C-alpha cells in the first residue's frame, strides 16, 4: 500500500502540539504545576549527583549507577518539560520538524537507557547479596563503566531506529499532534503512510528492550529473595532487603507508570497525557527521594555536607 495522501514529510516544517485540552485560563495553572515539579526534579537529581561525586564513601558501584540514574532522570525530563511549559504560555504551540525529531530522539535515548541501567543495578544488588565476598571482584569499575556505556549504546541504537521509521513517513494535511510532546503514537496518527514497517520495528524494539531488562531484574530478585530467606536472623534479613527496597521501588514506579500509559485506551487521549506526566516528571522527582529517605549512606553524606556548610558560615 502506498501513501494515502499527497502531503509528504519533506513539506512539513513544523507541528502543532495541542497539549492539554483545558480552558485557556487553566494554562497558567499547568505552567506553574510543571514549573514546580520540574524544579523539584532539578533540585533532587542535581543534589543526588553532587552528593555522590563529593563524598568518597559513596565511591561504590551502587552509587555509580545511582548517579547515572539521576543524570538520566534529569535529562529526559529536561527534554520534555521546558518546551511544554513554553507552549502552555504560547498561542502558537508549534515545534519545528527538526525540533520534534530531536525531542523524540533524546527522550527515547534516555528512557531506554534508564531501563538497562535499572537492570544493571538489579545485577549489582544480586552480586552484593548472593556473592558478597566476591562483590569487589565481580563489580569492578571497568565492568560498571561497560554496563553503563552498553546501556547508553542500546538507547542510542533504539532511538536512531525509532526516529528513522517515525519521521520517514508521509504526513496528511494535519500537523496537529494531540499531546504536549512529540509522542510516536500521535505522530503516526497524522501520517498518510502504510505503518506496517513502523509497527514491526516498534514491536521488535520493545521485545529487545523490555524482555532482557525485565528478565535480568526478575531473575536477580528471585535469587536475592531465595538468599535472604536463608539468613537465620530477622535483623539480617531486614538489613539485606533494605539494600534492595529503594531500587525495587524505583523499578516498580517506572514500569508501573509506563505500563499504565500504554494500557490506557487510545480513545481517551487526555488520560494518556496525565499518565505521561507521571513517568516524565513525577517519577524523576520521586526517585531521589526514594533513595535518600531509605538510604543511610546518602542521609549521612547529606548531613556531612550540611554540617560543613554550617561550620563555614
């Protein structure tokens, strides 16, 4: 099947991002809400990175991964939130073709990378609990760097493929994307092309990304639970589980919100937009809180920094 319309993607210079279909007077409220949450994302994740970089006691594999996780959370929120806030206060609400493709590319890059980094963190917890005596041997600095670099490589390849197939289609007369960012599903809705290849590429990438990362996480935690249950003392079991609870919370939060977005019926686009806010802004805002509130090392490092500032003042 060929194109269903005469318009070609090369003729499209920009798109219109509809955003939320609310009364105009509520746009200022949306702007302030996004500004507040995005500000907390910046504060929380930059603080987490700063604490990890400045405290030598946090120079361990777990915090190396956590620092990268904070950078990724900060990055994919920054790819979406500032443009959305500008459009809330603008009448045009446009985004250039190149700008839309760039936003889609970087968002896909960071969200896929996060999935692989979370899998690497699950493997790190598996080694720490199931093979504690060999932890420093297995989780060397070199291996940690390779795991993070591999995560970014997978994100890079995935985003290149997704952008290539999504923006190589022909578009109809409409340039209206019914979302507050360049979402692939909404972009495909205004296409005039046969989307069979797009669907196959999307399904293949989803299988290559979700299956291995989920399998690593699930298998790691199966071994972790089995090992922890063999610990004779309840205090020992509690201490072992506490080292994993923060990671498990972050994994549940990300996969839960992303699943909710894609399980929401397409007939209810406004609900999909609200759900998208959760994994674009709310999850990156909560991740530093989850790790700082439930982690003695992070709280101790934060107290040391605050004590130094107080001593210097």
